C-alpha cells in the first residue's frame, strides 16, 4: 500500500493542501485564544474574540471545501472516511475554542483562572503537534515523527484531564456563588473537550498510518 | 447516476414513504410544541405535553422500521449511510423537541420567555423546510427547491444560535436565582440543539443531491 | 450468511475473545460501582474508586487492542463497522461508570440517594445482559437468547429514564442549594447516559443478528 500511496500522492493536489490549510488555521486560532486569555486589556480581548470568530468562519469554509471535494472525488489518497473524520475533528477543535471565547464574552468573565490559561496552552501545543503530523502525512516518509506527535497529543489530553479535574474540585471548594460555578465549570469543560477532539484527530491519523504503513 | 436513480425510484416503495412519514411526524411535533408554549392554560399545556410524548413514540417506531428495512434491503434509492444519517437526524430533532417539553414539565416552568417561543417558531419553520426537501427528494426533479430549503435551514440555525446567545446573556444579566438559571439555560440549550439537528439533516440531504445530481 | 458465518467462526480467535474480555470487564466495573455506592465506609469507597479507575484503564487497553486488530484484519466474523460500534459502546459504558465515581469523589458527595443506587443496579443488570448476549453471539446458535437480552436492555433503559426524571424532579422540589443541585444532577445524568450506551450496544448486537440470521 505504501508504494501505491506514494505513487498516488503526487496526483493529490486537493486533500493534503486542504487538510494542511485546516490545521494551519487551527494553530492560528489556538494562538489567538492564548493571547486573548493572557492580555490585561479588555479592549484587546474584545478584538481577539472577533478574530477567533473570523477564523472560525475561515475554518468552516475549508471544512465545506473538503466535504465537497470528497463527494466529487473517486480516488482519495487514503480512506474517504478517514479524511472525513480528520476534517470533522479539526473543525470540532476550532468550534470548541470559539465556544470558549464566546462564553467568556457572554458570561462577562473578567478574571481568567490559571487553569483556563493552562488548558489553552495545552490546546495550542496539541494543535502544533497535529499540524506537524498532517504535514508529515503528506509524504508518508516520516512515520516516526507522526507517531511521536500522536503520543504527545495523548499525553497532552491526559494532562488536560487532570487540570480539569483539579480545577473543578477547586471551584467547588473555593467558590460559593453557584452562578459563577455554572459559568466557570462550563468554560473549563469546553476547553477540556477541545483537547478530547485533538485526541480524536490523533486517533484518525494513527489509524491512517496503520493502514498505509 | 440521476438517470439510474430515476429508473430505480419507481421501485422504491419503502424508503421515501417512510422518510416522508418521519418528516410529517416531525412537522406535527413542532406544531404541538409551538402550541404548548403559547397556550395560557396549564391544563391544555399538560395535554399537549402528553401529545408530544405520543408523537415521539410514533417517530421512534418509524425510525425502527427504516433501520430494519435498511438491514434487509440490498439496493437502496441512495447510499444506505445517507438514509441512516437522515433518519437519525429526524429522530434526534423529535427527541430534542420532546426533551424540551419534558423539562418544562419536570422543572415546573410556568413563564415561557419570548426567546423560547422564538426558538420553537424557528424549529417549526426548519421542520417544514425539511419536509418539503424530503418530498422533493423523491423525484429528484426539483433540485433547486431542495437547495433553497437547505439554504433556509442553515439561515434558521444561525438565527437560532444568535437568539440562544442573547437569551443566555440576558439570563445571566437579569436572573439572580441560580436554580432558575440552570432550568432555563438547559431548556434554551435543548431547543437550540434541535435546530442544530435540523442542520445535520439538511447537510445529509445536500450530500445526497451532490452525489446524485 | 449464517452458514458462512459458522464456517468462519472457528477461525476467529481474535474478536470474540476480545469482545468477551471487554464485556467481562464491564460487568466487573458495574459491580464495583454498586459496591462503592452502598458501602458505609468512606475509606472503602476511596479504594473502590481507585479500583474503577484501574478497570477503566484495563478496558481502554482492550478497546485499543480491538481497534488495532480491526485495522490489520481483512476478514472479520461480522461487519467491521459493527465490531467497531460495539467496542466503542462497551468502552463508553465503562467511561460513564468511571465518570460517575470520579464526580462523587471530586464533588465530595457523602450521601448517596436511593435513585443513584437504583441507576447503578440497572447498569449492572444491563451489563450482565450484554455480557450474555456477546457470549451467545459467538456461536450464533442461541439467537433467541440474544433477542431476549436485547429486549431486557431496552426495558432497563426505559426504567432508568423514568428514575432519572423522577430524581431530577425531586431534586428541584426538595433541594434548595443550587450547588448541590448542579452536583447531583450531573451524577444522575452520567449514570443515565451509561444506560443509554448499554442500549446503543444492544442496538448494534440486534443489527448483527438481523444481518446474519
């Protein structure tokens, strides 16, 4: 399969560039989120929230383009279900990042806890690893690099789980205002789900590797 | 494919009638929900809640019938995954409508906010568009009508998103009782998810069009 | 198909043993949950929470093994999508059981309501039925036994729904502390979702039966 794949790849001018575009956009969104959470200026925060919104639309368009191409293309560089699943996972991560920024705005959250910043940091790290794995997927040469990225993403997701658990425990211990608990717990949960979706994307990439290696 | 499809369709006595039955039922449920939310009589509201419950069971049975037929039928009018996905999406919409009525009852909500009524109105509109698209799907002639319905459903879903965001922002601004926030936020969220599921159904219909046009 | 299947089965040394291992593990987890919820000793409860955590990891490894085997195996005893869906459903049930025990610990819940214990009892019953159905699936002889198990699981899920609804209604009626409502509602919801996932697994098993009977 690997040889056949390498033979087919030069002809694939569609899916790899689009997937790379999608994961580049994901990295961009994750960087804006981190910036938004660490800026002291509320004015700047508002701007960055609009920027995430804009990038979410960009991501949506890339997703639609891939889904449309999939419906038109008979031969794909790897299983069409895998392309679809990877595309959806990348789209989901961006959606959850956008969801967290939207809630911070809607809920008028002013103080950003260290755990929220830590989760955003982990999402950015996972996005960079995903992006590297997707670029490496293009020539299927650097299988080890892809596997390493995948291992790192699983460990990032475990780390995010622990941070989420501790943050929720601390929230119930320290915060006595139920309305604030509702808001903060949901933001933490949306960010933690973003790292779950990074793991979903890594699982798809792993399964592509297994089938084509 | 279109010709082959038109050749096959006269033989399809199973899936189109069942899908239409399912989307007719969806329209019926969405109308009862709107009635329930706008009636002043608590007695009438209780009756309509039971009626939604009954129609949800009707929908369940149609869904089971389609899934059962799918497992027995080798040649389907379009991809079996698409029939399955469309069936599930229609079933999900009805489930979320039922879920909203059940919560209004369980949570003993007496005052229905304008945003809740607006969301129910949008769900009914989307249901009617879906129903029209599914009827048009049967003869594959009126592709433009199907595309228009799909565009309308996407715009309905965007509108529902905005209403949900504004309703939640207003809830946190005006309501100081955390228990009421929990109840209202969940009902709004269930209704908004119903419009997401309408969009899922529209996406499946679009992909059927693309593959068979 | 049934004959072909019976011809193929003696060669399947992979999937049936692994699925059985997975459903055995599920039964074990569900028993520990019930024990955890009914013990009076907080010390013992802590131990059993760790035990569920350990079994969740065991389940994860079985799941990864099945997914890995699926990617390597060309001929499977039944549709690979069905093996994958059944594996995921079993994995999800264990995840939700683990999720409930983790929340009881994180939220420092001391008093376990009768509804929570009742839901855990239903999960254990459904797990035992699933386990029996999966063992019976191996030789495809006892189709009636599988169908009976499936009917029981559907009825267990309906029962769990009713208990959940009543528990949430009672919670809003009796509990005036919003923070406690948040905690208890979420634990009830996670347990109820575990029974939904049991139903998902039963649905996959039913569809396997229909296709191969």
